[in-house]
């Protein structure tokens, strides 16, 4: 049995940017709630509810990042690394629900338009957009770091699109008096956000179902391992993913009987570990191999029949 791993928490959870983005979003929320009460604008109140949802998502992301940074324990040998995946899935679920609600509400407002105080709406829309832009700048550099950060970036991006929609609707209503512009803008937000949200939700579900990580072909891995000197066969191969950047491989590797008597088993193990860590597009640094002599196949066959 052999294993090779590097899964220290490090500082890759980006709590600082998440905290900054959350603070900005909360500030925008307070201002928009004041604006909604002042203007009695349903559109702005609706966008405020959207901002509130995003603030909750960012708070969830920050909590997950804090948990993920905690060290592993005897009870939780991976620590809380998977917290980022759970948080990202929760945020994607919330975004999906909000997006669908926006589409339904937009259709209803097309049928029955709502009066909007357009000039005041424009002012608070600009305020919201400036806040969203600041939060996006904070998160943009880290948005590809992990699933949690991707979800947080999408939350703020949805907010920014919402602010743009509010501004666009306010301008159209001010110039033309066409109240349905608000509904059209809201539906456009849903169309832009939903595909990204579904993709993120699909990715997180795949991780939780322990599907093979994207970019890794188990058949190619198996064949390449089989081609190594002294390796006869590879079976019970499993490749999963604990969290972003943390793929895991386990396998039973059948080797020549004399590997154990000659003391070359450790050399075979080194070759196996080097192969999966360096040969493939996605490096698998945490791997566990069970080396079995070729004569052990008879025992394996008995267990499986």
C-alpha cells in the first residue's frame, strides 16, 4: 500500500475578498431599501430583495471559506474542504430559484405593468451599479480559484446585471413612458444568469456524487499505468474530487511476483505516483495504490465469484 498527498489548506480560500464584497453588498442593500421606501418603486424593492439574496449567498460563501481553512482532524480527515462545494451548490440553487422567479414575475408584469418612479429609480440604480462594480473588482481576480468563489462572483454579477436592468428600465420609462420596460429588463437578467447557474449547479452535483473530475479520462489513466514496467493489470480504479484542485485516485495494481522478493516494489510505486502526478493534464497528487502480486489474482477471483 502506498500513498502520496499534498492537501494543506494554505491561504487559497480568499476570505478577505469575500468579506469586502459582502460589506459592499450590504451597503448597497441598505441604500436600495431606503430608495425603495422613498420612491415606492416596486422595481427597486424587487432588486433590493435580489441584493438581499446575494448578500446571504456571500455570507454563506464567507462561512464556507472560513470552514475550509480549518485543519483536518481525526474525525474529519479532509477537514472542511468540501464546504466550498456545498456552499456553491446552495448559492447556485438560490440563484436558480431567483432567476426562475424573475422570469415568471416578468411575464406577469408584461401583462399588467406596474407604475414606476423612473427618475428616482435611475439614481438608486446608478448607486447600486457602482457598489456592484466595486464588489466585482474585489472578486474578479479570484473568481476561478474554486467553486465557492465562482458562485460568489456570479452572485455579484447577477446584482450588477440587475442594477443595469434597473437603469435601462428607468431611462426607457423616463423617455417613453413604456412601463413594460421594467419587465423586459428583468427577464433579460434571468436569461443571462440561468445558463451559468445551471452549469455551476451541475459541476457541484458532480463533485458531491463523486463523478470523475473534468479533464481526466479513467481509461487513459488505466492504460498508461498498465504500460509501466512490471505492472500486469490495474483494477478497482476510482478517481473522484474532494474539492476544487483536490482530485483523489485509488487503485489496485497487479505487479510481477518478483517485485516483492527483489525489493523493487517501492520503485514501481514511485513510477505510479509520478505517472498520475505529471503525465496527465490534471495532476493527481493525492493517490493511493494497493500493490498486489500477480499470484494474488486467484484470491481476487474467489472473492468476486
